[in-house]
C-alpha cells in the first residue's frame, strides 16, 4: 500500500583507492563509488515528514568485483532510528 521512491545519484570518487577489510587485507587499486538519495519519511509527531539522507559507498576490486559496501541512513532522533549497514567480502 505504501511505497517510497528514492532515486540514488552515483558518482565515481576514486579509481585507485585502497580498501582494508576487517581481516586486515588491503586491496588496491579499487574503484570507490558514492551514492546519495533523499527519502521523505514520517519520522515522528514532532518532526513530521523529514528528508532522510541515504548514503551508500561501494568498493570494487579489478580482479574480485564488489569487495565492500556501506550504507548510512541519517534519521533525526525520535521515533525512528537510523544506522549503518556494511558488508564485505570474506575468504
């Protein structure tokens, strides 16, 4: 019944970035992409509808493809909680 559309604008931020995975492995060169979108959500009775920024970053290794992903949703304090989601390649 309720849907939201949040078109994300992507840009290449770096072509020779180094990304270090949790296991300590450093991968270079990596392409780093950043995506930004705004999602209009009803956050609470005080703030009403608020534009919530969605920020995604992705790192791609030439030989391995997508190796790391991060997504941040910055929701104002109140009824909803924002947060950060991350995933990365593991051996």
